C-alpha cells in the first residue's frame, strides 16, 4: 500500500515536471540553446549546486566553450539561461518593460526588501526620479570631503605594512574605507569602520553580504526551510544580523526625522535645494535628507520606505567599489609602466602636496586614471553578472527565450571577447583613450549595466574610486607581491586568493 502510494507520488512528480518544463524545452531546442545534461525533476541542480562560489566562474566559462554564447540550465524547476551574446545584452538592457530581476536576486530580498535595485513598476519609477536628484554633481561635490578624509585614514592604516616585503590583501582595508564613505554619505553618521571594524552594524553587514549570496550556490541552503534545517546556527546568525542592521538604520532615520521636525517647529528649517551650500556638510547630509524631504503623490516616504533604500545604498555602495578599487590596485602593482604613467599624471594634476584635499574638477582631469579604472572593470567587473526574469516569451534575433526564465548576462565573459577587445586578457588601459574608444558598441562594455535600470551611483562610484586609488598611489609604490587573483562570484566579484600587493612608501 505505502509502496504503491510512493510510486504513485513519484510518477505524478515526474509527469508534473515534464509538463511544466515542456514549453521551455521545446522553445529552447528550436532556438538551438542547449546546455548541461538535465535530469528529470533535479535538472542540473545536483551538479551546479555543489560547485561553490569559488568554482562558478570556471564552470560557466567551460559551458560557454561547450555550448556556445548562450546556454540553458535547469536548477530543479527553475529555468535559467546564461549568455554573453551582445544581441541579448542589447535587447534586454535597453528594454523598458523587462525590469524584473532574475531568480538569484531573491537572496538579496531579506535585507534589501523592495529598494531601488529590486523594485519595478510605478514604485521603482517614482523613486528613481528622486534618486536622480540625489546624485546630481552639486551634491556629489559635497561628498568629496568625506571621500578625501577617509582616503587619508586608509593610507594611515596601511602604513604599518608598507615595508616593501609584506603581502597586503587590499580588499580588507579598502572595504572598511568604502564602508566609512558610504555610511557617512548615505546616512550622515560616522561608524569609523577603519578604526573599529567590530562595530556591530559593520560586523552584521559584512556577515549578511557573505552568507546570503553564498547560500544560492549550496543545495542544502538554497531553500529557506532546508537552510533552517541543515544550518540552524547560521540561519539564526543571519536573522540576527539582519535585525541588527535594520535596527541601526531605523535609529538613524528616526533621529534624523526628529531633527528635521524640531527644525520645522523652531523655524530654523530650510528645505534642501540643488546648489545649496550646506548640502552634504556635517549639519545637513544629502542622501537621507533628500529621502526624508521627498514625497510621492503628496505622501512622504515612511521610515520603512526609506530604510529599504538606505540599505540598498549600503549594499550597492560598499562591496562594488571595494572590489573595483582593490582589483585596480592589484593590476597597477603588476604593470610598472602603467604605474609610472599614472603617478606622473597624479603629480601633474594634483601637485606635490598629498595632504591637500582634492575636488571633482581635479578628478575629472585624471584621464589616464579613468582608463585604468575602466580597464580594471573590463577584466574584473565588480558586478560580473546581471539577471532579468522573463514573464513572456522573448524573441531576440532568431532565438526565443521562454517565459518564466531567469536570463543572466555574464559581463565577465562578454567583456573578454577578442572581437571587441583584441588581446582580451592583457591589461591595457590605453584601449579606453578617446581615440581608440569610438568604434566600440554601447553594449560591449557595461560594468555599470545600461538602459533604464543602470547603476544610479556610477558617478559617485567613479569619484570614490579615483579618490581612494590616487591617495594610495601618492603615498605608496605598489609592488607585485602575493598570489594571482582567482575570481570568485557571489553577486560581487571577489577572489579566493585575495587582491594582494606589496607597499613601499614614496619619499615625496
Ligand atoms: C564600481 C562600483 C559600482 C558598480 C560596478 C556598480 C554596478 C551596478 C550594476 C551592474 C547595477 C545593475 C545591477 C542589476 O541590474 O542587477 C547597479 C545598480 C545599482 N547601483 Fe551600482 N555599482 C557601483 C557602485 C554603486 C554605488 C557607489 C551606489 C550608491 C551609492 C550604487 C547604487 C546602485 C543602485 C541603487 C542600483 C539599482 C538601480 C536601479 O535598479 O534603478 N552603485 N550597479
């Protein structure tokens, strides 16, 4: 009797699996999109979910070699397509209707909720308009002080290791500097992460941004109920860390809101406007203030609305820039000619006094540094994969991507295509000098994504990366010490071997 029930259930599961996948299978087959062997029910899940973050990039690379520029995978009943085909990039990124994120982004939802990165529709549209104001260059100018000050702390923190011998994993130090910058610019509070990495909010954030993406690649942790069952302690830690983060953000928002209300009551309140000399100064901080003073259809944003946006900035604004800056320092250390040219440019534009604050106008003149950063993000894009979810069948050229599929644009491999980037594995910043850059198509180089859901923080990120890299280079010569990087993907591009350099103090 039990055996009959068991086999009955099993056969029903197989039939359900076959019927639910049939449409996608047929369409993908007709489109010539194949992929690794897929078992009934499990799909490629067993193989893919045992890989771990450290092997994922190699695995995806080997699939491109075997199956061509676009391949499909089934993870249980989830349909996934991976592509490095620029026709797909163009169709997907320029679409104004295909804005929903791929299935993997669900792992960000517990701490980002429905912030700008994950939201769609009217909510996303109205908030995007508010943020566009917040990243106006007049506001960014006021953040320069914070970026400059924290770069100064970074070079001090590096000093004990600068003997020309020690191997320094830059990500560890750069990431704390980036956290100090984003916390002060987004929330207006100083957490002093570089001096106190044990600050509870910082520890919680660091833990959440590692645990959540790591889970998506582990079969035993991928599903909430299974995660709770197989890793109860880690599950408890995650819940607790998210609580710590949210409580901290709530506290900051509450205090800031009360300060604004007090100012309104005693008549000292002055609404912020672009060009306001006090924007971003210690007494008035821009990103959070802009949210506090914004309304959508006449209604102000609630604390919960604001929290999801501030949390999104904290996630997007820390790990991405840290990955970019650390990879850039790693590349510069291994290319002495590039380093010499860069240092010369820094001396020319910023002068000899390395303690003097830098401004946006000066950073804009650092053209070669910009090429170095662009070339770094070509080879090591901080966000190596962008995902979207199709709600309907999507025709792209002669191929169709079926409805209910997560399609992942693998920037990491697309930006290494020899057709657009000759000698693609060599680090050559000169590719991005204006004269050489005109031929390139818009979608061949998209580290900040493109189209309506592109990175809203890209100007902020470029200023921050330029400030941090230029400061480090003015104080230290970078040496090619330590192991080569080994790319690892967990949402952000990291390296299993660190991003290591040696540091030698410069005399002037
Ligand atoms: C080197 C640094 C950065 C890189 C490479 C980068 C890259 C990206 C990419 C590729 C996306 C699109 C993601 C997707 O569609 O899945 C994105 C979105 C976003 N980024 Fe950045 N980012 C960087 C820094 C920043 C910073 C510093 C901020 C904020 C201060 C920021 C805020 C955002 C936000 C809010 C979105 C969502 C935009 C939307 O969906 O409308 N990013 N970023």
